[in-house]
C-alpha cells in the first residue's frame, strides 16, 4: 500500500487513565485507506531527548468522521509530548505502515481476539472490520488491574468481551491463557497483540490445540520503512524487518519455542 506523510489535526485528546490517552486525528482531505494491524510513525516535536518517530498501532478508523485513532501509552518523554497535544494541534504522521491480519473464509468460524495492555489497540479495529464482514468475534482482554482495561464499551459493540486482571479487580483473576472461555469454546482462529510473554503463551495454547494463530509483534520500529534494522525478527525465512514484513506474522513463521 502507498505510504503517506501527513500533517493531521488533533480533533480530540481523551485521557483514558493515568498512563493512556486516545488521540483522535483528522485531516482536511480524505484519510488514506488503512487496514487492521497496520501502524503509523508519529513525529515528536519539541522533545530534547526524542529524535525518532514513535510507532503507534492504528486503534480505529471512522471513515464517516474522517478520523484515525491512536491509543498512546505514556512511557517516556516522546509519548508524554503526544499526551500534551490539544485540539487543533498538528501532528506529522507517516501511514499506513506494515501488513494486516488475514480474514477466514467462513463466517461460521469462531474467532478469538486476544489483547494485553496497550496491545488491545489493533484488536478494536480488527474486531470492527470482522464484524462488518459477518463475523462475531470473541474478545479476551487482559491487564494488571481494572483501571488498565481500556475501551471495553467499544469492544462490546462488535462481539462478546471477556477479561482477566492480575489482581482480580475485574473479570477473572490471572492471565488471558487461564481464562475459562478457552475451555468452553473451540476456536478456529486466534489473533493477538500485547507483551511478548503473553503472545508466546497464546501461541503455545494455539499450537497445542491446532488453532491457526497470528500475532502482531511490537518490536522497536524506529523508521517504519526497513532502513534502521532496529526491529529485525529471526524467522523461518531468515531475519525480517517487522515494520515491513509484519508486524503481523503467523506463529508458524516465527522461531518461538512453542
């Protein structure tokens, strides 16, 4: 897909909790076509310590409102600068980058979308697109505590939502791979994004139960175009740049110990 470098305008900056904000961006022109799993590289202006763009998953696209959403976790000066943006501010963005998830052929297939932490971001856009195509996905979202579970009401618009928290403050206590829904439904396809240990655990479950599984890797992607080699992943096909060959990979392509 063609890549664009655009100055997008902040339409709304929504504080979701102490460590996450939702940036709703728009443009005077129609936004380019974007697909679930793809990401953008956001330029950070005014930061003395941030020299490279920050890769952020595409959380949602609203074509009617001409909006693209970015779920931003505050982890350093760069993302904190993004959190300070106000309505009307301009942000230079390169998008869409990377590949997308594959879609099953049969709408009767049972689909499980697993997200952990801010890795839930691409699962919302994916769930919405699958819903449009006649699927009813099941969402399994994990976090440390209730305050870290994001956008639950939005997920519920596209499928059944199940949750886990490590402290037991919401949903079932434990990790996503320990949720009882995995014993109740035989899924045909799993999609997941989140911390690597979580994705490896999901991949092990999928492998053990002969379920096709795709993961969206979160390797450090400094340039987004395969030039800096920061995001290289060792795969069955050799060393590949996650930003150009991914970020979505079938688990059979990865050299994880699963």
